[in-house]
C-alpha cells in the first residue's frame, strides 16, 4: 500500500464501506435478440451503484483475482460435466436445459460469477457483510444445467468455506421466487449446510427438490404475508442451526412487475425484506454475503433499480452499525 507511513497497508475490506464485488465478464456474453435472460443487467447494476456513489473504485469495490479451481468446482459438481461445459462439448439436450447459447464468453462469465460469489463470502467473513452484483445460480445441479444456471455458485461457495475451515455451519437463504432446487439437491447430504427456500409453489421448477426447509407460498402473495412467512422461517433457521455464515440469494423476481414471478411484492416490500434479513444477521453477529438472484423485466433500468435496493439497504445497515 501507498503512503510512507504504511497507513494503506492496514486497511481491511470494509474499512472504506460495504464491500461490493463485480467482474467485467458478468455481462460479457451477447444474447440473441428477444432472449429472456437479461444478460446486460449485471453491468447495469454496477454502473448504477457507481453513479449513486454506493460503489467506489479503489475504495469498496472488489474484483476476483482468479477463476475457481477444478477442485473448488467439483466439490459441488461432476468433473465430466464441468469439463464438457468448459470445452463446449455438451450435447444438444444438455444445451437446451441450460437455456443459454454456449460460447467461450459464457464460460468466462460463468466462472467469473462463481469466483465473485466465493470472494463475496470471503469478504463477508472479514467485514461482516458483502454484496455481489451477480450470483445466485440456484437451479444448477450436480451434473446438469437448468433455468439459466450452469454452475451452482452458492453450493460451490458453501463447500469451499467449509473445506478451508473458515466456518463449520452455513445457512443458505434463498428468497428468489423460484425454488433453489439445485442447491437443495447438491447439499442434501451435507449436515453442515442448512438450505432454506421461500418460493412460489406454482412456478418453475415443476418438480420441487427437498431443501432443509421449504416455504411454498401461493401465487399473488403480497408484502405482509410474504414478510411474515419468510421472516419466521429465517429467524427459526438462525436460532435452530446457529450458522456462522449466511449466503443470501436476494432474487427480485418476487416483485409484482416481474415477468416470471407470481408474487405481488412492492418496492417497499423488497426494502423491508432486505432490512429484515440483513438486520437479523447483524443483530446475531453472523456474517452475511448477499447475491442478486433472479429478476426479469423488459425495462432493464427498472430491473437494475429493483436489484440495487439490496445494495442500498446493505450499505445503510453497514454504515449505521459502523461495521
């Protein structure tokens, strides 16, 4: 670090505000016209956070320095599957499940997202809280892709923090409108990870997995009912499991305006949801790493604003608690 007095070298992540993670490859692949996966959204989120002063390069913005190792990936995935994806050797059926056109850019993006999710967890363990500008690929299974998710960043990251002995118990709280089926299946036999999914009963995936705890709510669920159900389930998981790290998939596809949602949450409901999860973690002294999860809207500005509620609420809580 700079300064002759060595002042820079003593700065730790979090000393300059809430750590935020971004990688330029997050939005690198170009989707075919009319594709419903909003690939540019991660760059939009990043640019909005810079413009609003929530993310400041050289201060609280972090970029993964390396891609994940095969060892890290295969803690949650089949090695043959990982290789076939990285080498562009998946068959047509496997490509259809993925829902995204394969390219070397897609490989780079997928690996960068996993790297970013791992880094966000590491930063949370250091600073108490950290937020990614992508992440939450919860439909990716052990040996196949599904629902725009190729490698399961949440499962890979949980396995990695446990493997390096950073923590002994991880809680994954998935509040995306769709069930975290891949995460649940990959981690089903690992007692060190508690998977909680609060989702719409009548939505993708048609065949639900079994999380440690599932809370399935009806289509049309609004702010009050949703917050009551999600809040109770989350607090119970915190009390019973006593996690040492929370990985939070903050999907905004619960919003009333979402194209693939089904719930009727308002902006206010989203603000309250993020405050509830983040405050509960801070109050219990449990580090939390948060991920943007799903969100679908033809208006990418509206969608980016919706996703950035997470970063705004997190930055405010981080500041107010002088973390």
